[in-house]
């Protein structure tokens, strides 16, 4: 699955920032600025500013979620289903 900028959701760990944090084996050591430029370069030439912001926000949220997973902050599938069931009532 990819976003409109071609940002690969499955392989996000390969382009997340590592300059400010610990080195992760197999992770590309791109700076945040390099990552932003890479995302913007993949967008079409007639992209709206709001679309650029949405892509960058999406990337930030994915990176935050991956960092939480790396830090052991996750819940089980069963717990997630129980929480969703409560919300969807």
C-alpha cells in the first residue's frame, strides 16, 4: 500500500529518521530534511500545499507508531478488537 507520494507504508522503517536517535540495523540513515525532499519529489508537479502537508503528517504518524512499537508500546489484537467494539457501539 502506498500514499499518493509513493510512500510505502509497509517499508516505512527503511526511511524513518535515525540521525536523532539510535542506529537501527538495516535502516537508511537519511536526515529528516532528506526524507521530506524525497517525499515531495515523488509528488506530482501540480500538487496542492495541503496534499504535501497531508503526506508529511502521514509520515510523522507512521514514524511515531513505529517508534512506539520499537519501545514495546503495543496492544494485543484481542485488546484492539475489544476497544474498537466499544467505540463502534
